[in-house]
C-alpha cells in the first residue's frame, strides 16, 4: 500500500507547472543538448492524447518547444492553436511519455516502433536528428526512475549436444503433424517455390538496359549489389539455425527449413544470372556496400547465426531469428522489393528481373511467416526473454534505417522518382506489422 501511494504521489508531479519550469531550466542549462541540437531548428509540439490530469487542469494538449540551433527559446503548455504553429508534432499517451522520460528511451526509435506517432514533420529529418531528440527528452525531470534490467543474461549457456545415435524416430513413433504451421508452410513451398532461375528469360532486359540513362543504370546496379550480397549472406548463415532446430528434434520445422535454404540458394543464383546476362560490364558491386550495410550483413548476421553453434539458448535463437527474419528479410528485403516495383513495374522495364522479384517475394513471405512462428514459440516458452529481445530489435532497426539513408545519400536527384521519406516510412511500416503480430512493444 505504501508503495502505491508513493507511486501516485510521484505521478502527480509530472506535467505540472513546476515540472514544466524545471524542464525549461534544465534544457537551457544542458551543454549536452547544445552540442547534440546544434543543427536542430524547428518548433515541436509534444502532444498527449488523452491529456493527463495536469494537462486538463491547464487546458493544454501537450508541450510546445521553440528550438533553435541548440537553444530553447520557449517551453510551455501547448494550446490547440499550436498545432498550426509547430513544425513537428509527436503524439503518444501518458504512459508512453512517462516511459520516454523515466527510462530515457530514444524518441526516434519509439517512432520507428510505432508507439510514438509522428503527426507532422519529416521522418527523414527526425532520424537524422535522433541524437538531438534523445538529448532533448533526457533533460525532462524524472522522479523516482525505476531501474530495469538492460539485458537478459542466461545463467547457463544451453548447449545441445550433437547426436551420436538415434534412440527413436518421429515418423515411426508419433507420425508427422501435417496440421502444424511449419508443415503447412512446407506444402506452400512445394506448390509455389518450384521455379528455376535459369528458365527466366532476360532477352527484353538486355534491350531495356541499353535504353536506360547512366543514372538509372547506377541505381539498379546499386540495389542489385545489396541483394546479391544479402542473398548470399543469408544462404551461408542459415545452417546454424537449421542445425539447432534439428538437434531439438523439431522434425516438422526442419523439413520446412530444407525448402527455406534451397530457396535462398535459388535467390543467390537468380541475381548472379541477372547481372551476368544483362549488364554489359561487371561493375564494382562492393563499392555500394557502405558502413551500416557492412555492419548488418558482413558482421551482425553471421555473428548472431553462428553463435548458435555454441549457444542454442532461447535468447540466442531469438537474436538469430530477429536479425534474419525481422530485419534482413522482413524490413530491408521487403523495402527493396518495393523499390524494384516502383522502378520496373511502373515503367514497364526489365521483365525478367520483375518476374524473378515476384517469385523471390513469394518465397520470402513464407520465410518471414516461419520467423514469426519461431519467435512466438520462443517468447511463449521464455517470457523473460521479451525485454532483451526488444532491445536487440531496437538496435537492429536503427542500423536498418541507416542502411536506407546510405542508399539515398549519393544521389542529389534519385532516378525513377524514388524518395527517401517514402521508403523510410515503408520500411518502418513493414517492421511495425511484424511486431504487431508478435504482440510486443
């Protein structure tokens, strides 16, 4: 009872006149914000919907801040008229704002995950200024901040020993469960995944390629270079997950994963055939692999998957699937497919490449569905893993959005009318759809 009363008393202090004055003073004195916010020049409305008791009392909808190059020129209660005045509007409920303040969360990341809504303003600008936004909210007064575990650490590393002999077999003991989700995916793989990259006709693609401008060729080479390496990486790095599932005796899942690996191998073959048959000269593909792309595909993906050779704990499996299925496939690859669609389908170009992308996307939909199934199974059995898994996804999503920034950075005017803001929003939407299905955040 005493704890409840203490918590209620603490909550009443938030968003009061005293709290606003304290925040304004802290923001004006913060050298950290002056440095991080030196390039920020925008007025911001932090909207709370529904408004807290303190805001209702002040007849306010949130807080208005006039921020100019590291200086706070105004911080006050916001009125409805400020919605027209503010250049950026962020909206969340009271619980989310308290979480941001007390746990010193990254507001840009909360936007990407969908718990903080961007009602007005540029997502590209906010992701570029995420350190300024984070420093801004770090100055907000926090009362009785609750300490949370930052990382789940398993007391023992669950190493599943390699099988030396079989003691029984699923098919003779219990039979296959054809109604299980992995077996249903396997039936779809047999129905829709039987396509041959060598059978795709690139004759029209070769003719189309000759007609493209150098800028148009460059953006297609750029995107293809990311898919070429990405498909090879996921083909190389999937084996530890298959081995882990096999050692656990999950036969139905292993059966589906055989089609999973086969399809990734075909995707690798497809892109190699495309560039060999269409490009006149072989460009320097790795020139387009920038630091965040390399961080994710050269290091993070193999690290998280190969960890399973020595650590097959639920947390290790979650990290592996989160990196592979949620970020690489579910966020970046899906966004890349949409880029191909906008460039090719809308301009009636490169029909062979279009055909292959449609087939790749069908395959990947099954891969992502299995990843969500695996993550749900692991979280249901190991609820303690939820928060550290969320943290892992948060870090990866930050890298994924930076990959999109890297893609658009070389172009003053992006060919085919592609827009960074649109694709950044599309990638975040893909991520949010997956976490909604998982019921996390």
